[in-house]
């Protein structure tokens, strides 16, 4: 019985980590108050599943000028 519970907990933690990794560009954008954070979230939601889209989002968030942020 404990093996099943441990397996469910491990799978839940892996799923949570995967979701956080998937939405990392959006989380980063909202944390830094990026001026285009809603667009980044939507792009992440719909095209983040592609590796190219996810990498493009990370670059977009990382290269934004800090002077444009509030």
C-alpha cells in the first residue's frame, strides 16, 4: 500500500515540477513585471510546448530592457 502512495506522491511532484518548468518564462516575466507579461503568458500557453517557442520566450524575457519595466 505504501508503495502506491509513494508512487502517487512522486508522480504529483514530477507533474508540478514539469508545469513550473513549462511556465518558467511566464513566471519570470510576471516576477520581473515585464511590460509584455500577458503576451508572454499567452505565447507560453499556446506555443511553449515547442522547444523553439519555449527558448524564444526565455530569450524574450531575458533580453527586455530593465529601463522599460515598472
